[in-house]
């Protein structure tokens, strides 16, 4: 409602300005149609501004702030440059137009340069503006840098759909390049994995609940470094965390005091906890290592080793949990056979 009122006020002001322009002596003396054309021109410009504002629904505050500050700094520097160049600029009436165009060119170049610098380096510093800091905190303090393995794995898209992560996601350009190289591999398995990773990335970009950013800048410390090392350096640069399924990258990141989000650890933490004495139902699918053991799997992939279960292959049984073993590969449940389920 407030936006509608603001746009109506803007149209009213534009109408008043167009009317004043049409009634000015200079415009009225030129032609009969010129006042009407001037009024219509002002209204078309005002309407175009409102339409552009309405179409751009998702406005990024950091980009808008960078443009505002770049414009202000550029205008200030342009004024300083013009004062410094005043002695060499033509001051006579004949060449005054040349001085005006020269000042306009300086202002345009300096403002453009300031805005582009701020847009390209907006992640390297913060503006001390309360509203900007407040908006940053609501999106999450630490960005999550995605690894190649976690994108190919695909579960990150489901986790984001479940709105488990409120943090902004960062996808480095060098990881996208690695996915492209894998997708172009001559090996069919690697090629399918690479294409799956690119599909997951496109799914994340199309997800309205995901705050995904492509980091396309090359930091000086990236020179000559492998992809895993670049990921750790980028996470440290952004003061964020690395999201990965890679065991070695997990260790390297922790050695560098960089936070790690391991989806395998999250999956293991979400698996149901079994205590000794609890009943469990499972289908015996294969024999175990011992002569009397059978092996089954729960719906979440947890392996269940059943004592006296070898004789009940391909049957649904009821068992009682005797112990639970947590390993790096996941959780393993040991149970004792009770009865077959008809």
C-alpha cells in the first residue's frame, strides 16, 4: 500500500513538473505542439521509471548501496578534478561549451569507475549502515561455500528445499569450471556425475528460497593453488564455512581453522537412535561374515547385523537390538533374531 501511495505521489509531482515545463515561455514560444510534447515526454519518463521499478521485484540491497555510494564518491572526486583543471580549461564564451562537455566527460568516467570498483569489491568490506548490517544478519552471518562433491551428491538441493540452511550459498567459479570438465569427460560415469552436478546447480539457482551467489573473482592467493586449497582460502576470506562430503577436504579445512558442514555427518545425526532392548523389523537380504549372521538394511540405509539370521534370508523378521556401533562410514546396529513376520 505504501508503494502505491509513493508511486501516485511521484506521478503527481511528475505531472506538475510537466505542466510547468509546458507553460515555460521558452517552450511556448517555439511551437504550438512543443508544450504538449514536453508534457507527454515528462509523463512517459515518469511512467517508465515506475514500470522499471515494478518489474525489478528482487532488489539486492548491497548492489543498490554500492551504486549510491559509488555515485556520491564519483561526484565528489569529479568536483575535485574539475577544480584542479580549472586553470587549463577555456574560460571564454566561445569555447565554454567545450569546457562543459569536458566536465561532463570527467563526471561520467569517474562515477562509472567508482561504481564498478564498489560492485566488484562489495564482498570485501562493509558499509557502516545499521539497515545493511541488520539485513545481513537476517540472511545468516556465515556464507556456505559449496564443494564439487557436495553439488554432485545432490542432497544439498533437498536440504535447501527443507529450509535447513538460512545462510547464503556461495558457488565459486572454479568449482563450476571443474564440474564442466567432469561433464566433458570421455568416461561415461564421470560425465554423468558432472552433468548431475550442473543440473543440481541449476536447480539451486532456480530455487526462490536459496540465496545462491556465483563468486567469479580470482583472489591473489588463488594463484597456483588446487581446487580444494582455493575452497579453504575462499571460505576463510569470506569468513564462512565449507560444505563438502570430501573427508580429506574436511581435515584440511579444520587444520586451517575453517568451519566445515559435512552432509554425511548431518545424515548420520538424523538417523534414528536405537538403544539395546528396542525391537526392530528388517528384511534379511544377505548372509553376514559369521556363519550364523544375517544382514539387513533399514530405510535410511543403516546396516543391521542379526544374530541367528542366516537361516531367514529374504524374509522379514523381528529382532531385538543388542548394541550399536558408530563408525566413520555410518551407524551399524547389532540385533538378535526373535521371530519371522508373516
